[in-house]
C-alpha cells in the first residue's frame, strides 16, 4: 500500500430515471475527500450510518424523482479520479474529464473537508467552475 494512497467518503442519493421507466441512478456527493488510508478503520458501518442520518436530515432536496434511498460508500483514489482516458485508453487520449461524477470538481453542500486539496487540483481540469489545468 502506498503511503500517499487516499480514499473518499461519498454520500449517495438514489433517483428514478425520468426517461427510462423503472430504472434508477445514484447522485454522488463527496463528504470527505482524499482521506489518508490510515483513517479507513474510522469509517465503519456505525460511522457511515451517522453520516447518512446527518446528511439525510440536512440535505436540501428539490428533485421530485428522489427514491428515498441513501447510503455512504468509501471510494478509493484510483476509482475516484478515473478519467475517460484511463477507461478508453488511446481512443480517449488526452480526455482528462472524470469518468464518474463524485463531485470531484466542486465543493457541493455535503463536503466537509478535503484532506489534500493539492491532489484534487492536480487531478481535475476545473474546480468550482474555475479552470486550473
């Protein structure tokens, strides 16, 4: 395990896809970004449940297709910052857009702390709508 490896605590809210009857998707919000791996043990099921309850209570929902299902997941650094180029290789050469939208480029309403803002800024092209790379 690399000493610089991190993980990300993400809050997921499930929504019904209005264009495909019966299908659902998750919208992600990062709660803690670039958490050092040495703290993973602190994010056990009990802690994740506390985070879910707090965010459920405080989230300002405006969507009518919210399916009333939420959870917290721990996303490893490699997956969190995976780009189109990482997924498609040569076909998407130079495309550094994020493959998954976990809120990497924004300080969304659920974000509590980024433990390594330099890492975030090195991986994304823009941050809070300001171009940085």
